[in-house]
């Protein structure tokens, strides 16, 4: 195919988190992060949209095997984060505030190593139906 084409796959996970910087007081965290700084955490039903872009080979007509992409998203994102407390259970957020922006970029970094280098990768992460972050890749 002469022009690049994008293929999308959705995944989802439910996770708890707290937006807070440990060295700050509860008051300052509340001032900066609002109710998301609740010391008892809160949760979201996240939806991740994975975009793979590249040139479709004429012979197969397949940009990437969707079953393989589904399995990568399940093992590397859904199984890793579903029903977890991101602050407590996920080492990647030990020193990184698990904002939707940081989670989105982290998912990109995790998936990038599993997607063929000749394909572009982009991630969109919905924290709520109205709030999302997007990392278009590099």
C-alpha cells in the first residue's frame, strides 16, 4: 500500500491510584491534585487505545496480526494494571506520580519494545469518558 494506514485496538483495566508527592504535606497535595490526592486512593475504569501505523504489505494485506496485538496488550497492560493499586503494586510508579499522562507514556514505553520497529505506535488512555491523554509516539 502506498500510503500509511493505522490500525487500532482497545484494551481496558480497572485500577486505583493516588495523585500525591510523598514529600509534600497532605494540604499541598490537596491544593495541587484536588480530590485525586485522597490518602485512601480512588479508582478509574481505564480504556487504552493502541494505534499502530505503517505500510500494509500487498501480499498479506495485514499491517499487524490483531491476535498478537491483543495478546501483547493483555499481557503487558491489562494483566499488569487490572485491579491493582498503581502507587503500591506497580514498581514503575514508585517514584512517578500515576497521572493519566504518566500512565499513558509508561504504556507506550512498555508496548514499544513489542511492536515491530518499522511500525509507528501511539497510545491514547481514557481515565474517564471525558478525560484522556495521548502520546502520539516519536
